C-alpha cells in the first residue's frame, strides 16, 4: 500500500467522528523583514478576542519571532512529537489569552523523508490540533524555499504580507509567480489575499494591492484579493521593541485597530467559505497525496 492510500485511510477514519475542522490560514511573504510574524501574532490576538480558539504553527525555521513576541520559550517542538514520543498537546506552548503555538523546529525539515508509519502518526497528531483550535495560523518562513512553498500550496487560504518598497513588491510577485507555475498549485481552491504593511494611508495600501494584482492578471492570468492594510505606527514599533503584540500592548493604537478590522473581515468571511475549513490533517494529506 503506497503513502497516498495510507493517508486516505487515516483521513477516512478521522472524518467519521470529528467536529468542524479548524480553519487554516497561512501567512507568508516574498522576503524577510516585512512584518509577517507581526501580522500572524496580532491577527491571532484579535481573532482570540472574538471568541475563537487560536493556534499558531510557527514554521519560520531558524527564527523565533512568535515566541519572542509572546515572551514564552517553547519547551518542545514538532521534532519532539515526531521523534521523541511527545504528544501533540505536550508540544503546544500557551501564550497570552490562551493562544497556543507550536514551534516547527528542525523536525519539520525531514518531512519528505518520513516513513509511512510516521506519516500516519503525524496526520493523527494534526487531527488532534484540528480538535484543539477553531483557527490555525501558519507563520511560514520568507521567500520561495521548498518548505515555504509546501505550506503555501497546501493551504486553502494564504495571506501575502508586503510593503510599498519596490524590492518587497518584486519579491511578493516572485513568490506568486513561483506558486502559479508550480504544477501542484490549484488557483481555484486557493484564496490568496494581500496585506499591505507599513503604509501611510488606506489609499497607499490599496495602491500596493492594485500594483500586485495588475501584474498577476497580466503575466500570470490570475488574480489576488485584498485583505487590508497596516499603517506606519510608532506604537507598533514600540511594541515590537518591547517584544509584545501591539494588539495587547496598545489596543487603541491605529495599527491595532487595523489588525482588528482585518480579523473581523476574516471571521465574517467564514460563512462564505465553508469548503475552506479543511483542518491541518486533511490539508496536508491532500497535498501529500498529490505529491506522491
């Protein structure tokens, strides 16, 4: 029996008795330093304020932005689940407001070399996360590495964080181009939305989106949607220096209000996107079935 059939069997058992799967949203960017992890963390805080149970899967390998902003150092990571016998709930670190987060650590790097039994074990663990959270945010690394692209291609909802800087726009387009040209990418089943960060006005945020969307339409024969903008804000910069999410540190700041608007838009869209709630287990099993 091949890997794809094994995955189908595991998911069939999982689907026989489960709550509504978690909604998975992947946050990514074409380059580092554009505020991607900041967006993920503050969206998590705002969504949690709306009564949702939130989990962040920190797949930004080599960096620790999520744990730094939450002021909590994880004791375990995904590698401890895969290779050290820890349960999936044991590797969840609790941040503020009961927001959980999981560090990918080094274990995620060897996913392609996992044996069939390890694949089945991982899918069962991911199904446990689907029961744990209503919304799971995946914070990927930046750029178009294999690890980043696998998360992005697997996810039904993708937020691409960019800034008005020409280099950031170019790198965001490179990410979208690599995505569209990958044979495993399904544009019909993936909702890509742009987040314009560090803009001076809502008009500039809209312009950033329109620039990206125009080149996607012209050269990739596709389109992307607009989620919203985050303004330049000294309170956000201060919160970053203090290693705290601005949505908690200064909830009345204009950047925190912008995160609140974006989170509200995401939650209001839930009723329109029932088919997007795949959960982590089904999301990755679908992708692995295609890949293998």
